[in-house]
């Protein structure tokens, strides 16, 4: 089964908790703190495996969760790191953040890796907080929570040339003649339900990959038929080879077919619209093909047209040689812009305050990833840890910001699900 889109929730491992411990041995007075650090939580990593051709292995995985790091112990024993989880995906997989639609990674090279969800770092034991001014700290950190992210994985097949066009115009037949691919061929619409790839080997030892993409119909860019599936896979191609039934089999109008497909391409994506395009005039062995071709060339004189007959295997060699030459001069461009990537957007706005404050029915709500992480790593059962948490908030400017917004002594302040009393 061909699966080219899945959505899964990834939960990286929480870091192990730090340990609050003091050395207690006979004849060693004031042994000092010796609590070890917690181990790092497991990452969730996507790795490209060129042997895979579909996302079927992820289809039934709703949640992938990595293990927690091991807690630190006394005698300065640090906890072990948790093992990472490796998820294998095919070449051409794009990973999106499903919540904001931004690209996390575009994985196109074999063995390429990307950490999609980072495991939390281990909490520090009290040994790590010892200083000259505070030689015996009585607190430690909890492990940092691992990242949680809902991702959509989308496969866009890797091909140099994409055969596009209406259903039953001969795309699958062409691919079967010029490569070792064996796509299903039949005399009915939508024979091709999934992209088929074939490697074209030329006599001059040049080669390239061609894809037979599912047939388009009017309204494809809005999801009609198999349109969105086709258009997604066409994004990585460097040449769009538009196959047209020039013999008007089934009463087709070649000019109208071309108009419809061009409209769907232009409506879907600007980059797809501007790709190199040629027209393959197929079924030239039929009676009205020459007449239709003349009309087509008058209507679109700027379009490069290759006359072929897949049935009689004519005109293919010259066309393939031209494709190979064109590809030598067309670079492999990134199909995404810089601001499509989440990493770029985060970097662009990283100088903004790492938190927001708003009043919700008389309660001051403080939100922000950094503050929430600090909160989750604080042991509120240890007085010194609470004092450190308050000091950190003050250093980040939270207290000053609350005062500016009008917070008064005794007002309630909420972080996550916990409510505190504001004290100036």
C-alpha cells in the first residue's frame, strides 16, 4: 500500500531528576553535597532509508514516546542517558509542525538525520550548585521535560522528470517503454493511483529518474480527484513533461486539456508554475493527431512539443536525449523558502521577550516556554529551590513587568495550572 502522508505525536524523553544528597561517612565531617545529575531523555530522530518507498510503517503509529533519563544518585553518581528512538523514512519526506504548518525538516539524502523532538536534559544534583558562597545547597533540579510535537510527514517523491496530464493519456505506457518500471496500464481512467518511478538509462551512459504521476482533473488544486496527491509529488521534479492525447481519443480536446492542467498548476504553487515544462504529444498514430497538433502549436507557439507514439514506440529516443541535456542545466533547488522553516522563524523572533503576561478574570497569567520549563524543573518541596525559582523570574523581568501592568500585592499569578500570590 502506498501511503504518502501521516500525522503522529512525538514525545521525547524527560530528563532524569537530579539528586539532593550529602556525603555521610565516618571520620569525614562536613562531607558536603554529593547529589548526582539526572541522565538526558531520549531524542526522537528521523533517518532517511533509501530502501523505503512509502510511509506505511508510520500509518498506524499515533504516538511515539521516548524513555526518560535515569535519576541521579548520591555519591555523585549521574544517571544514564535514555536511548534515542530512530524512525526510518523514505527519501523525499518533509516533516511539518502540524500546529503551525512550518517545515521542520526536508529529508532527501540517504542516511540523513534530523532530531524532530529533543529529549530533556537531566536535572542537576545539589553537587552542581555548590559554590564558595553556598557550599552546601539543599536543593536539586527535576529533569527537563522532553519536547512534544504533533508532526505531519509528507512524502514528495524524488524524480527529475514528472509525467503529468489528464487520466489515460499514456503516461504509464511511456514510463514502461523507457525504463524497467512496470506500472499498471489499462483502458480506463485513474489506472495510476500512486506515483511510479523509473530510471531512464541512455546509450551515452547518462541517466535520470522519471515519475508517472496520478492523473489530474479540473479542480485538482482544490482537492478534486487525485489532484493534491499528484501536485505534491510534482514539486520535486525539475521538468514537467505534460503528456497530451493529441489523437483526441475519447473525444478529448488537446487545447482544452492543456488549459485545465496549466490552471491547476498555477493555482497550486508559484514554484510549480515556474518549472521547466515541455509537451509530449502522444498518440500521433491516430487519424486526427496531425490536425490537432497544428492547432495546438498555433495556440501555444512558445511551448516545446515532442511528437511521439507510445503504442508504436516512436519519437522517444530523441525526446529522452533532450531531457538529459536540459537536466544538466537545471539545478536542484530547495522547494521551500527560508521563511517556510520553523527554525528560521524562531531565530527571527528570538530577541522578543520569552514570555507574555495577560489578565484573565483578575488572575495574571504568565506564559512562555522558558518560564514553563523552569517551573517544571523546580522542586517546590525544597525551600532553596523555591527561592531560586523566584530569583530567576525576577532576573527575567517578570516581576517588573507585572508591576508595570498594574499587579498589586496579594494578586494571584498563574503559571501553567498553578496559582501563586504576588509579592512585591
